[in-house]
C-alpha cells in the first residue's frame, strides 16, 4: 500500500489506534453506507455490486438531504446547475 501511495503522490495519514474521534466523519459515513447499501442488498457478482453501489452513491450525493449542509443534497450545495456528482 505504501509503494502504491508513493507512486501516486498520496500521503498516508493513519488515525491513532483506539481513538475513533480522529475518524468521526469516516466512521459515520461507513455506518450509513453499511446500513443503507451493503446490508440492504444481495450482490450477485462484482459487476452487480458496482452497479448497486453507484446507484446508492448517486442517491447519497444527489437526492438524500444531509443535515450538515442545511437539509439539502450535497450536490445542491456545491453545484447550482444540477449536474451529477460524477460523469458516468
């Protein structure tokens, strides 16, 4: 992992062991992702998993209201034109 990160100009920064508050946003996202996507779906293949996770990602970023940004979808906060979060 270190070699790959270095080759791609990525700086690794690990949280301290036993300190979940260092990773609060990541932990909150991961719990939402697990509950709403991973635990709610059956994945029949890698392709099926990728498709279902992409649908969930678009819902999470483009439709689901987030209390942290005024109960609007994040895409509305960053983009007033209404483009999708990533091209498909």
